[in-house]
């Protein structure tokens, strides 16, 4: 397990917060900038490594704080190069991050919660129930602690959990990712996926310029509600109205994720209603093959059916792609590795 010392963690704190922390401990104000440099530029794992901070001040820091870095507890490598990592967070829960190489792109899919409240029918994470929010530091730790950290080109908040149900910590992690004192990433290299959470979406649209991906999956209210209970709290039509009012005139993009299930959301009528709903929104539609999960009565659509659905949307003027299925041999569907590990731990504790 990841050791929990009871100390507060530095990772995830902003320059302002680090400066305030330093002042509260009686250190020079510029120590905040030094701390940010060690955490996010030099990426240290211990306070002792912060050599330009006096020994006395390092000792004072160490009494109350730790960096907060933790290595993955395990990883699995797919034959296609996809690697899934499992991290244990301070609460004791398990979360996943998935590294996806694709030509000159090196994407990391990161988690924002242990489990999830949304309970989408097709998602293994939702079957775990909700067990807690990740801190900004626990989100950033995934980015810094995978083996491929130095080569990453893109980050997607599409792992375990609903990012905008944990909006404060997610937005703080994005600030660390994109600020000059942090990891200094361009917001255009970051995409956040959401089912639609009103207050969180409002904040994301106004406080960042990162890309947005909306989990749509069915254009009809009743059909989407059967797949995604969150449709009852913020109907898709209202989510789309919020997007229409946001500024997507620059390089910022919005896309719509659509997992295609055989006999559920794959008809011409679904394509026509989807085209009607999205009219006037410059966007891309990503069609996603379904990764089968246990005890769920949904089936993936065959390749020919995916191509037909794509043609229907393209005929109505939409840029549409079919996502390549990755990592199926390592349970790459969200939540499957962590569920498997939890079951193994439960079995071990019983025996």
C-alpha cells in the first residue's frame, strides 16, 4: 500500500499556495517559487532533494509535509503498446492511468475519482460505486509517475470518475498542468471528458481553455437516460445549450463521444437525431467500439455497422472518426484493472 504518514502533501499546490505555506512557516517569500520549481520542473520525490532550500527549512517542511509522489503499484502492457497503470491513493483506493502511444502522439488517460457516482450502464468504474475524490496532487502524480512521463504529448481526463463531479481538484490540477510555474503545458494538449455536470461544466468552460469531450452515447432523452442516469439531472439539450453559449471560436475544440451498441443506438434514426441536436456546433464526433464488460447486456457493433453509422453522420456534414480499439488484452476498459485488483485483495483477506 501507499504509505500514509498523516502529513499534508505539497504536490498539487499552486505557486500562491506554496508561497503562503512558506510564509506561514517563517520562510522567505521566494521559497514558494523554489518549491514550485522542485515539484514541477525538477520533479523531485522528497523534500530532502530540494538542495537550494536551507537544511533547517527542509527539516521544518518535513515535519508537516511530504512531496506526495507515489509509484504505481502495478502495470500491464498490451501487445499494441498501450500500458495500464494502477495507483493506490492515500485513502487506500485504487485508480488507473492508461498510456496510449499513437505515432507522434503519446497520450495519458488519467483518473479523477475512486469509483464514480454516475453509474453509466456500460462503464465498469460505475459498478464500483463512489469511494472518493482525488486531490489535485493525486491527479498530478499520475502524470509525473508513469514510466513514459517525459515523452507525453497529451493528457485526457477520461479515466475513472466524472471529472466535473470533482471540479475544484480537477481545475486545480489543470492550473498546475498549464501554468508557467507548473508543468507549462499548452491547454490545447489537454482534453476533459464529461457526462455533463452543470456547475462543474460552467467552471470548466469559463476557467480553462482546454478541449471538451462530451459523453453522449444516445441522442434521445429516454435512451440516454437508460444508459446514463446523469441525463436525469442535466438533460443533453441543456448541456448543448451551455456549449453553444461558450467560446469555441479559437483553437479550443469540442467533440462528442459516442459508444455504439448493437441494436441500442446504431440506427439511422439515431444518426439523424444526433445530427439535428448538434446542428450549429462546430465539432467532431468520435465513434467508439464497446469494450465488453461482465454482466452487462450490451454488445459491440460490428465494424461494418460502425462504418455505416459513420457514413450517415458524414452525409450530414459532421467530421466523424471511428476510434481504434486499444488494449483489449489488458482490460483497458475503464475500471476493469482496478476492479480485478480489488477482487484479488478481497479474496486474499478472506483466505
